[in-house]
C-alpha cells in the first residue's frame, strides 16, 4: 500500500477509511499494469532506436 501513497494515488487516510482492501489491491494492480506498459513501450522505443543505426 506504500506504493499507492508514494505514487500519490491515495493517502494513508483514504486507504484506512475509504477504500476496502479489495479496492486498494485493484488500484495497486492498475498502477503496476500502467508501469509495466510504460516499461515495455520504453524498451520497444530503445529497440527501434538501435535498429536505425
């Protein structure tokens, strides 16, 4: 849950008082998917940049 706070997706208060554990875990999963997609796109761009040389 620290990652949600660090990414400013939720505050500690929100995690304790608003979100259920299931909702917080879904939010974390969406955040991780977004980061994984960004990493894959960066890797793909780096590959394309290496091919042009």
